[in-house]
């Protein structure tokens, strides 16, 4: 295994699902082995200052991108950082935190791929791109329940931020190795908790070979799990789609491909009743299991472990890293 930390980037607009994906991946890797960094902590101005200046948190000028870049470089070489902390509940800054890098580092936020040096710091880059109506719904729910906003305030914030989203957030999609888009089976039913996923697999990193499983017209997976060639931002890509209605048998086929190369992942297969991945919280507090989310978390973790050089010989008798 490599001796330096492995860094995963997860970038997307506000309320795109970055934290949900991050938490699942950290549980698979082992939370004691993961350092999570949120780039929101590097805002230049607090909430009151942003309002006075008329600048959004999505604008590069509202963030210390140079410090993010510097800290990524330090973390990549195993050095500690003094990380600022932005408190989303108060809109102010808390005292900074001394952070030592662990074996794996997940960096999630709005502007993580903004500079060449930042992009070069990651071993795997993910971009989250849910349909805008779904992201808006997620943002309204999160900001009204957890951050003290009214629905009208959230909608006004979205309106004011749209220009910066278009100019600075969405263009970062082009730098991702994987583009992840969760979407409802019925576009009119945004409240559905179990979603399909569309995974754009760019040739910037080697992906698992699913082609033998998904031959058009010859596979029992094609109705619920599909692999096809497409173009994204003008470039050829593979696209893997997994429906929320996929059966246990169909999901198991994909999991076998991932676990064949990295047996460590086998203990986290969604079909073994593992509660650590694919978990979606229901409206009444119950936990639902989403195969598309679980497989997305497994696939991203597969890439992290491949980047780390993990193989069966690197595992202890208990299957741990």
C-alpha cells in the first residue's frame, strides 16, 4: 500500500448530497481511518459579512482557495494543518481545529476543483449532479430544518446564487472521474426516498469491467441495470444506470465484480444486511436501504482502495486494512 494519505474529492452545489455520500464511504473505510474536510470552512466572510458585501459563498472571492490548496498539499504529504471551522448554524466562525491526516482523506464542498493544483491533489474526483428540482427540494428541507431558514429565504438565496452556480460550481463537473446523479423514478415525484442513479464513468481512471454482465439483449440485468456509451460535456464516457427497483440478484452481480478485485469490500455488500451503507432516513425516522446509493458508495470506495494499492495480501485475517 502507498505510504501517503489517499485523497477523495466530492464536489457539488449546495445540498447536492455530498455529506450523505461522504458518511457512507467513511463507514466502509472505517471512520477511524478517515479524515473528513469540508471546504465550507474556508469561507472568507461569515454570513453577516456576506450579506453586507452582496457576495455568495459559491463565489471564489468569498473563499480562501489558496489556503485550501496549501492545506491539500500538506495533507497529501502527511502533514498536519490548522483548519478553520465555519458554523452553519450560527453563520460565524468557531476556533480552528488541529487536524492530522489519517490513511484516507475525504474533501467535500463547493469549490474543491477550482484550481489546477487543487485538482492534482486528489486521487479520485467525484462530482454530484442531481436534477435541479430535486436539489432545490433537498436544500429547502435541510436549511429549514437544520439551519434556521424559512422556505422563502431559501428560495431567495437560490435565486441570488444561480449566477454563481452556473459560473463556478457546475463547470467543475468537467474535472471529475465520476459524475453521480441520483434521480426519482417518476420526475413528478420528487419526495420519493428511493432513487435511481446515473453514474458517468470517465476514462481518467480505470473503472471495474461490467461489460460482460450488461451485453444488450443478452443480460437479465438490462431492465434495471444498464451500461452504455454516451457523451458528457462533449467527451465520450461510459454510463452505468442502476434503478431503485433492481432486485437482490441483479445487485449481487455488480457487487461480485467489485469484491473480486478487492475482497475487503465483501463485508460491506448491501445484500448482507449491512446498515453502514445505502441507508436512507424515512419520513418517520425509519431506515430504508437503497441499492443505487449502496452501489455508488461501494464503487467510489473501490476506486479509493485501488488508488491506495490495496489487494487481498494487504488485509488482516479479520478482513481489515
